[in-house]
């Protein structure tokens, strides 16, 4: 989200979201401290995780709200909407914590993951039992804590009860769909899924609906949007969300590790069955397929094999195909948005256009 | 909960709770099926888990409500309250699923745990990657799904918004306290905690508040209870909840595996630092301490060592001490309840007395 197109409004919103979610968690952490000071470092790990992030989901939710409510909605209500939508960062924190355990990831946003840090504490103290299990337990429970806080923060935003209950089905759908989408993803990875439709289902549920469509719906419902607007947001969200993830898939293989905060080629090392990889496998010559299969899930993936695998992804045309798909989905998203742009707040439409561009053309 | 004192009313309530939670999850599972048929067996695993259980938390919540609302509250409202309180079974399902992953447990309620069953599926198909990791991911995500469904079910109970929002802080406290309590428990186990105060904190937060006090508060808040009633329920709940867990601790070492559904002496095998164990370690002679330390966390705990460890727990007086503590806490719970019994519905008070007896004198 460092595109030069990012407006000051998008940056300001991100800062507001950060302030709200950190304030909520710090207040809760103080209550935990009263139970036991031992809970301090654990809650602090969640706060550290929440200090970073693109705030994409809250941003889509707030712009979804403003698109319907208009730029002239009361400032006080805007602040409450930002607080309600900022709660999505807690759901995302749970997803990250549990993902890192499931993927056995060492790094997150350039820092050691929570399960690894707690494993190290266990090792340093020479405590009883398995250090890795201890680290995983700490991270699983911290994710549960964050997930439980999601709707608590949502309901403490100051919005009135009818408004909150109107938005809640979008939050409910988000939580269920991201768990289900993640499960389908884990299943696809394990099977070495090559069926493009199965991969697309994961893309839609784990990424597109979770990252864009449902957040937009949440904001739109808070503003009591008409069904036609909800539909336009589905069109925009499902297309843009897929494009966003496809960009992520490209960055997961070709991204600069200093910018992404993850080791280079990490997606290949983890054996991720992305559309990029599935497309390349379909088009590959036998020798090319062998290179890719060697690289996929190879824990000791070195610079040479990574280079070869990247070459295969390029020369099979898989990279170009995914880039074209991103462009097409980006256009599709804008078209869906524009079917309703006459009824929507112009500054919100502009922000959604900018978010679409930033999400599909980012470098991390 | 098979005490002869269990009334027909308690049994009938349990059946109602089961019907509500199964109906909710079956409806949600149908929606998941529409995303992908692959989600069917996964959602079914949650349904299977939910088919069993003592329904203790919903029972305390409903009796908490009835104690305040009275036996003559509208039947329709009673039904909605049962539906709202039945959602606590989903929170409990998450706790069980994640607990089993963290403890690497093989069995739950006499059946193979979800992570073990999914591990076996992975092995049978010869899928890629680590089978154990796959099983854990499936169980972690299923727990997340259940946790997310908790407040969705609560809010879909049919109760009006002001009532639901009045009860919600109890639900919020339950979720945060059980995660925090579990974390403190994992920490205590790893450290081989012997400090009785640290063990008591775990007992109160992980068990007493989560199982009894907060559910009672939830029901009482739904009925708009006076502060004095909330206080009485804290007194009853924190005391009874501790007694309940202390009984669990005794059953975890001395329970009949055919009745508990867990291998005999499982708590010793897992190295659990219960009040029972900490008391025995404090009182043990050097030779007795060696026996206990050998048994604690011993994966290959055999019948002979189990027998010896049980003898140490008895001869040090730890068993008698814990039994006395259960009796004292049981009395304390009843006294706290009776400070308010003049203002509470008599049939609910009777049910709470019966629940107290059943929880402290059960065999599984």
C-alpha cells in the first residue's frame, strides 16, 4: 500500500484504525494484568503484532460505510464506525497467529513469530515438556483471545444496537468463511491440488470475501445500504480480493525479502498450491515440471533452485497469465463499482479506486 | 451428572440445549456444504463432538436466568434463553478442540480426537507434508469456526437486542478468561509449578469462572439481576467451580477409564500440576516424591507406577485434603446461594443445589 496513488485520506484512516485497536487491546491487557502479571508479556505479543499491518479490512469496511452514508455523515458517527471496523484487525491477528502455527513459520512481518518466541523462552528456562508444543499453545490461545475480542470490540464501538446488529451478519460470515477457506486451503496444499476450480474456491473464500467483499458489506450494512449496493460491492470485492491474493502469490515467489519481511521464495518452500503454480504445472514440459516439483515444499530451497523455479514460472507463461488475470479482475472490480457510482459518495468511490490500484500493484 | 439427585428438570434442560446447538450447527453446516462438499466431514466432526457433553455451562446459565426471572416467566422467553445459553457449548467445543491439540490427546469422550482422525485421513491418502500438522490444522480451524459461531448463535436466539447486549459482557469475560486461564495453566505445567497460589489462580480462571460463575452471570444479566444477586452468584460460582475442577482432578488420577472415556491416570501421564499433586509433593517424604516425579509426565506410565503414585497421593493425605476442600467449597457455594434465596425462584435454587451436588460428587 505504498503506491503514490494512496491518498492522504487512506493514510489518515489507517492511523485512526491503529489507534482504536491498540487502545482497545491495551485496556483489555490491563485487566488481564490484574488476573496475573504473567499475562503481561503474552498480551504484549498481541499488541506488537497489531502495531503493524496494512489495515486493509477496516479500510474497505469504512469506505464501504462512507460510500453509502456520504462524506457529510456526522464526524462522531464516523469515529464510531472506524472503531467498529477496526475490530477486524483482531480477527486478522487470530488468523495470522494460527496460520503461523499451522505453517510452522519462523517470521511474521520481519519478526520471529509468537510460537517461535515462546518456544525460545521455554528453551532458555529449561522448562518441562516440549518447547515447540509450549510455543504453539501460547500462540493458539493468543489467537483465541484475539478472536474472542473481535466482536467485543465491535460492540463497544459506541454505535447503537440496531446499527451494530444490522452489520453483524457480515462479521459472522467473515469469521466462518475464513476458517472454512483456510481449511480448504490446507486440504488443497496437502493434496497437491491442481484443479483450478478448487484453487479458485480457496481464493474466493479465504481471500476475496474475507479481505474485501465482507468488510465492504459490513460497512455498507452499518449504513443500511440498498441491495443493489451490496451486489455491486460483491462484484467489486470478489474480483478485487482475488486480484489482491494473486498479487500476493506473485510476491510470495518473486518478492524482495527485505520488502516483504519473509524469506525469498517462501511460498515455494511451503509448497503452496497457488493459481500461479497450478498454471505453470499445467503448461510445463516434463523437465520444467521436475524443477517445480523439486522446489515445491523443499525446506532447503537454495538460491539456485529458487532461480530455476522462477524461470519455469516465467517461461511457461504462468507469470504473464496471472498478471493478465490481475489486470482483468482489477477492471472487473472497477466496472462493478461503477454500476452504482451515481448513488455512492464520490470521495469514497475514489478511495475504493485507489485501494484497488494499491492492492493490485503493491510490492509487499 | 448421573447423581440420583439430578432432577427431571435438569435432564430435560440438557436435552433442550442439545437440540438447540445441534440445530444451529446443522443449519450452518448446510451453508458450508454450498461452499464446497469437502467441508461436510469437517463440519460433521464438530456436530459429533457436540452430540455429547454435560451441558453444564448452559445449565448454569439457564438456572441463573430462571432464579431471577422466576418459574412463571413466559415459556417463549424461556426457549429463547435456552437457545442463547446453548451457544456456550460452541465456546466449549473450541476449548476442547484446541486443548486436545495442545495436549496432543488421543481420545476425547472415548473417541479419537479430531486432530488424530484428520492425521489418519492424511496418512491413509498418502498426502503431501506432515500428517500430524495436517490433523492439527484441521482441529485448530474447526475450533476457530466454533468460537466464531458462539456469539452468532447467541445473537440468533430470538431474544431482543437490549436483553442480548445486557448479557454479552458475561460472554466476553468468559472467552477472555478461559484463554488467559488456559495460558496460565500451560505455563504452570511447563514450569512444574508448586506454588499453591499460582495453581489456585488457574483453578479460578480456567475452571471456576468459566464453568460456573460467568454462565450464571450470563443468565442473571439476561434477567436483569440486581447487583446483590450477581455477587451471590460469584460466591456460589467461584466456590462450586473450584470444587468441580478438584473433583475432575481426582477423577483424572483415580477415575475408571470406562466411565471417564480417558485412559486411567491420564492427568499424571500429562504431568498436570493440580492442587492434588502440588499438595502431595509438599507433604511427601523423599522416596514418595521420587515416585510422584517419576509418574508425572511419564508417557509410558504403566499400571504398577500408576498404582504406586496413587498410593503416594493417598498416604500423604493429599487425597483427603482435596476431598475436604471439595466439601468445604460445596458448603461455601450453598451458603453464598442462600444469602439471596429469599429473592430467588425456589425451583431454580433447588436446581442449583442439585447441580452443586452432582458436580462435586460425580464419577465422570
